[in-house]
C-alpha cells in the first residue's frame, strides 16, 4: 500500500517524502503538471480533476497542498489565492475519497494553529474554541486589520478543515494537522530569519511579548508518522512542541545558537505592517501559546521539546 501526498514539493511535503522513502515505504506524489517520474500522478485541484484509482486502497493520504501564507505580501489577490488553494483542493480530495469502494485508512489533512486566533499569554490546546465560527468563510479581499486580530486567518483555517467533511461522513478517519512554526534551515519561519541573524541584525518583532509556538522538522515528520499509525485518533491535533516561547525569548535563543548579538530595539509593528500587510497582524504580532496535549496523551516522545536544544540540533 502507498502513502499518497499532495504538496509534496513544499517544505513539509518534501521532508515527509524523504522520511517515508528512507523507511522503505511506497509514496505517490500528486502533482499539478504532467508526471515525469515514477511515483507521480496528476491532479488539478482547482478543476476537480483526480483519478480515483490513485487513492483506492492507500495506506494514508497526507494533504499538504496550499499557497504558503508567508510567500508574499497579503494583497487582496493573494488572500484569494490562500483561500482557494486550501478550500478547493481539500474539497476535491475529500470528495474523491468519499466515492471510493476501498478508501484510504486515514486522511491527514493540513491545518494550522492560526485557527485559535490571538491567545495572548494564555495556553490553549485542542479543546479550545477556535476564534472563527464553524462554517464561516474568510473574506478573500478584506483589508489588513479588518475585524478582530487573527480572525481572518482563523476563518480560513476553519473553512479549510470543514472541507474534509465528505471523507469523514464516508467513515474515513480524518486528522487535522494543526501545525505551528516548523523549524528547519531549509526555509519557513527559521529559514527566513537566519540571514538577518547571521549578520547580527536579529531583533524582536513588535512588542516581543507575543508567544511563538514552534516544532522541529524531525518532530513534525515524526508526529505525522505517529498519527498515521494510531487508528483511534481523529480530529484536530496540535503539531507544536511543548515549550512555546515569547518572540523576545526566541530572538535571544537564536542569537545564542548562532553566537551572534541581537539588537535590543524591536522592529516596530508599523514597519512590519507596511512590509507584510495583513500577515503582520494575523501571524507575526499576535501571540499563540499552543500546547500539544493530544500528542502527549497518546505517548508521542518529542526529540526536541525545548527551543535551545532544537536550535542546537538544527544549526
């Protein structure tokens, strides 16, 4: 049996493919171009095109496709892309799975801790009520700062998760991978910061008091494999380490790991809003102190539960 993966060329997907293949497992990568290598299959999520035979009897489907929220400034057009790349693709996949005679054992569907909105310094786990109402859909063309901080992204994640309903109603086990900042040198949150910190220009963002919930890449892939093998687990699972820190603490820890000084003066919130648009208020200046209660309860053992050790291992 194969593990079918969407978004396999992205930061998370490519890491997961490597781990699965290192274990000797069969992987099928769904791609949006003509297949050019063994183990690839075409799909067009926007047009609802997907050969059901690719999914029939799969061990698992891991759905990671979607435009990266930090890929570029949040213009109205990019917000529209963020919504459609998640909602439409998830609908295409879940609908195809629901129609199968022999569906996959589990659908592990990408999600994000943005669903919780701004938690301040209050720790939350999977039992917390997400900021956006179930079934609400984000306004793709909303202006930065429109509505409560964190509300647009929370609505996006809820809409994203809701599209797995056809698979759930067909009896397929569905897990929502509510992922925090995944730390790796290869890109993402940490990858974007490294060049600045390596020249001694790292600094806290905004107040620096907002919490950052993170997870190392080995723990992210390890948690996904753990969830794949746990037949009793479904619903939302937070993929974050048990040691979230404030942005100021993250700044100091990264400076120590690189043996570089950090600036005492924070980057002003106004400058971040000018550079990032809505992403500043939705994902950089808000605090998200998210705990991985369900992973801990099911016995997952983190390789990197604390930030200093994680950064030392990564760098």
